[in-house]
């Protein structure tokens, strides 16, 4: 009779400590929590700048920004609960949390600068949202490795929301920069469609 694999046994028990690298999941949960908390601050800064500038170069609305800010705050709460549920301290500065804390400082500096434009601020947010997407994908894979099925379900909802954030921010950045959104692939849907003479050498 086939014996259940180690991964199956871990899934059945639901214990984070069942993995050979339990600290890795906690480290990455801490990283995501730190970055989502920074995300709330990023959107607070853009909301203030957007309200002050009355910028109309994009299709972005105050309601859009407030919705994304709410998502980031909810994601942070979800992560804090997951860390506490694993018996760890949600505010702990894990190595990866420290790393993204340093990285976030540059983005926040751009967003807090009264002289940065909406387009420049959106570029900083594009960096943040791309990182958000990659971060949640990694976290879901790690949760799967650790048999944390309940977390996978919650984190998948967060990833869907982050994908929507990325699409919106990318479109707004393009609108603010070149006057139209091109990232839906309508203009360049395949690398082979690009004019080779236009590529850099
Ligand atoms: Fe996001």
C-alpha cells in the first residue's frame, strides 16, 4: 500500500513546523506584512498628492486609490493574523522584513517629495505593485509547501487583488507618461511585432 508522502502528512497536520524550513515561511510572512504596511503609506501619499494637484492626466479616481489602500491595509491585517496564528510576533523584524523596509524607503521618498509628479509617483507605485505580485506568488507557493491550505485560500484572494492593482497602476502610469494605456497588449502583443530597427544596441 502506498504510504502518504511527507508533504501529504504535513498538509493533514496543518503545522507550519512540519517543514524543514519553518523559519522561511515566517520570514516571508514578515516581509509581506512589512511591505503591505508600507503600501498603505504609499497610497496615503499619492492620495494627498492627487487631491492637491487635481491632476486629470489619467483615468485614476480618488475612489480607486482609496479602494487599493483599503486592500493593502486588509492584506496587512490578514498577514498579522497568520503570523500570530503560527505563534510568532507579527511586528518582528525578520531579515526579509528588514530588507523590504530599506527598499521601501526609496519609494516613500519619491511619493513624499512635494516636487515629484503624478507620473513619477505612479512609477514608484508600479515598482511596489510588481513586487506585491511576485511576493504573494512566492508566499502562496511557500504556504503550499507547508501544507497551510487555509492560508493558500486567503492569499489567493489577495493575489487576485494585487493583479488588479498592478493592471490599474500600469495603465495610469502609461496614461500619465504617454497619454494612453498600452499595457493591455493592444499595440504590442508579441515581441516579434516590435520593429527590430527600434531596439537599442
Ligand atoms: Fe497592491
